């Protein structure tokens, strides 16, 4: 016993008496042997360690000996752990650190895609950019028109016109599901705004071509919108403007696992039109009532159930004077319902599942006539509906590579109801399946290979579309990307009724080739993209409806954004050159379509004055003239006339402040501030002798509004949950 | 008897070892804290941060080293011109301060730093982060004052915050100055709980107060 005690005491003594010192020295580098300054090198579970100097060199002494663990940590790099045996003297240690996985260093497929997201770091835009762009007027589509590839001067038509494609060839998807009526009711000679509030979405991808096999039925473009998850807090909002008012409320449960909310809004342009004279004579000034509701419920650890419901009623009527002095009357009452229910979550570590369903219905009650006096009841009704279900499964292989596959089914109806012919309804069962892989060969090289199979019961036909993209990272900041694919789309059902109830035409096709170079470094972005598109099987309406149209589009686009060079200033410039011709619908020969301008450019700038908490912005849009139909021209000169060039300077200012605890933004916006004449085309008299220009209803539009939001006071909750 | 003697011996040995260990901890902390007021460059602060991190991994139950790592991140953020590092610094500060908060809940000093970290988020991107982190920073500093009304750093942080906030957002140079003056008085009488407890900030407060008065 005594012996043991003695031994024990000896041991304790040994710890101090016989401790030997080891000098640990070396250099911390990255794999290319560049020294890393500021790394922390230490023996685990001891106080001993050092920080590397400007060249990466370090040294420190320790009295520990035997088996030890050396560790090196450095912000932005994976930490390194090494087992060592220390026995006095000098111990050489030259750790090589690898950069930690960093989203910024991984290649992304950029060909054809503009993304706005807060979650992802390498995006050209942020969601806030969409609402702060002067010419957008708070409309997502308005902001997208300042990006390369989109037309800006199509102020007389509904839709997004991308790279020589018509408005119907660009589709909108919410949480993966097709939206049939993303715009407010179409009225001739007016641009339509998007129905959905940009604040509903956390991420937006605007694809001008070459997009994923997950999406179909858009020959030129896909706008992919991802709805918000759980809100950050309970809040109330109030919007007051010169065109209407809105009120909203959202509640976030205390456990942050559930939220519910809704908005109501009413707009009426009568007071504004009373103040500012409009060219057309309004028989019913634009009026709309809308309401929306959402619900979010977390399920388990990773699942989220989302519901969104929308209803809107709008009413507008006006007369325009035809060249011969007669009046053309048009009035539409529209009702629209949109619902979207989705669930997404992880199944284990390697699987992600996304399920969705959506139902939407649109009613249009239209009265239109050529008449000298009041509108005669030449009434017709257009209805459409779309019910769909969709499922997508993703299997992850490692950190980056994944395989996605899924299927969707859509049941759609289109009905045309006219007092002379009664109701005619088209019904389609459309189904599609797709598979796609994001294959990361290295963090610098990715291939996306996809295949989509589609079938339509109405067309009694199926199509297979292959898609492929490649992207390669050249350096830290730049990369090249290529995309190719086939894109099919059903013909527009309206064409059928406009052409004596002709037979239903088949699928139309576009093939895209896109080459992109992108440079993004901190606050500067540069992109250049060239593309070639080939159309075939386009629907023509001369005689019967046939799929014998064709065409092409090619172009070059530039985009430059800089948030850095000028203090508190953010600007971007985009330029698109487009060369396109097509033979489709009623075109007797291949011609540049009426919705395509050859040169389009936009300058968007925002400057923030911190002292007065005000941000000023302007947008200048320019486009060369668009072709218009002149009945006096011989057929050989079909669509060879051009409207004058389009110019639009929009201004906006927003002032941020607090009013009684509410974050308040006052907004002032002016479109076409310089009052430049904008001509979208001409309307001819039946004999072609007289014409009137198609122009906006008023030269300028001035918007004044205030948006207030109250966070509901939950101080302790915020404190408890912020980590 | 022997057994009793033996266990007594072991007990005293254990106590001696632990006292020695505690002594080592305090010494290591004192060494890391030495000269903290005269740090001028982000590199110097990073070296200090590394020292505190080493102590933190050796003493996983102690809140002070973790707390000082959080302080160092905010100092590096203030001094480092390389904005690409700012977001990782915010992330690191949040991580360590969350740990400090769990090791020592409801501590006024930790709340001061959490309020500072929220302020870093705002400076990262005022337009995007202001609406969320502005009120959060305010709530955190109010909580710090409520937890310890004698904490000079809480008055200082609140004063600086209010001084630099534009009037529309509830800021006021006058009110800010008043709070910094209160902080200066509290600094004069402040006695840290030990040689390693938070005692920083007196000179920084005086510096900003002079600047504010000079205007």
C-alpha cells in the first residue's frame, strides 16, 4: 500500500519535475502553398498554441508530451486535426488547410437564368430589387422587363415577350406548378400587371431559355416563383395609395411552427382618372377587389405544408375612337380564383420530396362592339380552369450531386360561350414525367441532363424533350455555361374559336442553344449571353389550323451591375440584340413579329441617401421600333413598317420612417416622366385610308402611396428565438 | 485509519490539482486580456480571439473565454476593411454568443455583445437587415440594462446606438450623449467581479463621447 502511495506521489512529482519542453513550429498554408495568416494552431485540451504570422509561420512551446492532438482552425477553411507524439526537442508541423465548402466557390448553371434570392449567395438579383426598380411599379413582370432578353416596349399587350417569343410562350410557375392566368384580365391596347404580390415569393428565377426538364409548356421562357416559408413575425400591414387601399394581417404561432395570414385590397382608378385625363373614354373606370389568405404549418423537423388562396374581381370598360370616328367599345368583368397547396420535406438524409396541388379558375364576361353609340350587347364569356397535382423526389449524392424525378397531371378546361353559338368547351388531360440530374464532376464542372415526356389527350399526342446544360467555373469569379433543349407547347385555344371552331392543332416546338459567360465578384456582375432558337410546327391560321409555321431567333445580350463603384449607388445596364422572324398565326410569310424590337436597352439606377433615409431610383428603357401591320403594303412588304423608337424614363423615391411604431415607406413613382410619345402600333380604318396610333391611356402615370407595417410586440419571444 | 488517511491525501491532492488548474485558467485569461485596450489592428484582435478560443476549448464550461471571442469578432468587424469577411464574422459572433448565453443565461454583459452583434448585421446590409435587426438590437440592449442597471457597457452600447441612429428611427444625438455620460459615471465606479471579468470600454466610451461633444 505504501509503495503504491509512493509511486503515486512520484508520478505527481514527475509531472512537474521531469516535464520536457517541445517546440512546435511550422507554416500553415493552403494547397497551393500560400501562407495563411491568422490561423489558430493549438494542442487540443491544453492552453498551448499560437497564431500564424503574415507568412503563415508559427511556433510555440509545450510541456505536454506523449500522444497529443494538434488542431488548426481558420475562418473559411476546414479545420485540421492530427494525432502526434511529442517527446521534446523541435516538432515540425506544416499543416495544409483546405477551403471550407463555400457556395461562392461552386459552379452554378447560369445559361438562360436570372435568379433573385436571399437564401442563395450567388445571384444576380435580390427579391428587394424587384420592388425597388423604378419602372416596375411594384410588379414582378415590370422588373423583369429591365433584364436582357425581355421586350420593354410591349405596353399594349399582355405577357412577357422573351427572345422573339410571344406573350403566351412565357409561362409562370408557383412552387413548381403552372399558373394559367398570372396577369390581370387582358384588355386590348393595355399592358397587364401580374396578379401576385412580389412579397409573396422568397425566390424568383427568370429563365430566358434552356430551362430545367421540371417545367414544360413554355416555348420561350419560364418564370419560376418560390413562395415564402414561415414569416419572421406576426405583423399587420396597411397600404394606402392614389389608386386604392389594402389591409393585411399575419400571425406567427409562439413555437414558430405555424402561421396564418391574409390580405384584402380594393382599388379604383376613378379618382385618379378624374384628376388626370385619359385618352380613352372609360365606361367603367378600372376597379378591383381582391383577397388572399395563406397558411403554413411545419410538419416534423423538416416538413412544411403551405396553402395559398387568392380571389379577385375586376371590372373595366372603355370606348376608343376608330380612325373613321366610330367607336370601339370593350368591357370586361373578370373573376379569378387561384389556390396552391404544397408540402415539402426531407425523408432521411438523402431524399427530398415535394408534393403539390393547385386549382384555378378564371371567368371573363366580355362585351365588345364596333358601334357609333353605346355598346351593343355583343356579349361572350371565356372561362378556363386548371386542376393539377405534382410530385417531385430528389435523391442527393454527397453535397452537390442530385437526381430529381417526378410527374405531374393537369386537367384543364377552356370554354367559349357566345350568344349565337352557345358553349363550346375544350378539355385536356395533360400528363408529364421528368427526370433530371445535376451531376457535379468537381465543384468546378456541373452537367444537368434531363428528359421530359408529355402527353395531351386533347391533342392525342405525346412528345419527348431532351434538355442539357453544362457549366464550368474558370476562376473564383467567372464561369461559362451552355444550355440546349427542346421545348414543346400546345397551341393557344383561343385561336380555335377565332377561326370558326377549327380542328385542334398539335404541339409546337422550339429548340434552344445558349452560351453564357458570367462574372460575379462581391458587388459587381457582368454577363454576356448569345443564343440561337429554332421554331417549327408553329400554329398557322390561314385556312384551317395547321402546324406548318416556323421561324428562328438569335441574339446577343449584355448585363452589367455595379453596387460598389459609386457610394450608396446600385445600377445595372442591360442590352439585347435580337434578330427574329417567324411564320405563324395569320402571317402570310416569315416576318419579324409585331412584338419584337431589334435593340432593347435599360438602365436601372438606385441611390440611397442615408441621412434623409430616402432612396431615389430611375429606369431608362429604350427600344427600337417594332413592326406593325400596314394593310396598304403589298404582301411582299408584310410587317416591314416600324413604329418610332420607344423611350421611357421612370422615377421613384421612397422615404423610410417610423410612425407610431410602424415601419412606414412613402413611395412616389412617375412613369414616362419626360412625357415622350410612345406608339405601340396603329389601328387602320377598314379601307386602310386612315389610322390612329395605339398609345398609353395617358402619357404619364403618377403613383403616390404609403405602406405601413406593424410588428406585433413579442420582445421576449424574439429574444428567445433569435439564435 | 490508513484508508482514511489515504482518501484524505487523495482529496487534498485533487483539490491542489484543481486549484492549480483554476490558477492556470485565470493566468491564461489574464495573459489573453493583457493589452486588450491597446489593440489597433484586426490581426492583433484575431490573435487575441485565437487565444480565447484555445482557452474555451480547454475549459468548455467557462463562459468568459467564449464571451471574449464574441467581443473580438465585433472588434475585427469594426477594423477589417475586407468586407467579404464581414458576414462570416457575424456568423462566428452569433455562434459564440449563443454559446455564452447558454453557459451563463440572463447575463447583462452577454446581452450587450448580442446587441452589438445585431448591430453588425445591420451594417452588413442596412436596407435588407435593418428592419429585422434594428428592433432586435434595441430589445437586446434594453434587456441588458434591465438585468444589470449598473453595467456601464450597457449604457455605452445603448448610447452609441441611439447616437448613430437617424432621428426618424428613434435616434437622437442628445439622448445618445446623455447615455454615454451616464456610462462614463458608471465606468468610474465600476468594479469587475474578478480580474478576468468584463472591464473593457471605458476609453472607447470617452473617445466617442469627446467626438460627440466636439460636433
